[in-house]
């Protein structure tokens, strides 16, 4: 069994299977997790700054409080993932699937969510200031108390500003 507490940042972990592993506080800064299977993994408080999670599958993962600022999660499957309180500042989530995800209190300032599926996502008190949500699907999403100041909502589905 690998000890993930000692991960060296910027490692190539493409296509690795870490499903259902407890990776609390692990350091994946700048790591290549392209296509990684993180289904049901616990990544609470993990450092994923600038990590590449393109096409990764962290569905059902607990990523609460994780720092994913500047991470590239384009095309990732984040179905029902718990990302409450996570830092996603400047993250790239182009065409990612976050349906049913919990993003309560998450910081998505200046994040790019173009074409992202956020159906049924919980964005209560999330900070989406300056975020680009062009063509995102917000059908059934909970945006209670969310900060959308300066967000690009062009062609957004399932949401109309009051």
C-alpha cells in the first residue's frame, strides 16, 4: 500500500486508481491526475493547486476544504462530489459534470465553467464572482446566497437572474 502522505508534488499519476482511498490532506499540487479514478475517495483538505484532473472521475469523492485553485478539471466527472468550502479560484472546469455536487461555500472566483453541467448542484453561499458560466446548465441548482457579481451568464440554461 502506497503512503500518500509523502506524495511529491508534480508527479505523473495519470490513470491511477485511487478509488475509495483516504487521501485526507494529501499533496497533489501540480500533479498529473489525467483520467485518474478517484471515485468515492476522501480528499478533504488536500492540496490540488494547479493539478491536472482532465477527464478524471472523482464522483462521490469528499473534497471538502480542498485547495484546487488553478486546477484543470476539464471534462471531469464530479457527480455528487462534496466540494463544500473548497477553493476553486481560477480553476478550469470546461465541460465538467458537477451534477448533484455539493459546492456549499466554495470559492469559484474567476473559475471557468463553460458548458459545465451543474444540474441539481448545491451552490449555497458559493462565491462565483467573475466566474465564466457561458452555456452552463444550472437547472435545479441551489444558488441561495451565491455571489454572482461580474459572472458571465451568457447562454446559461435553467437560471435567470432576478
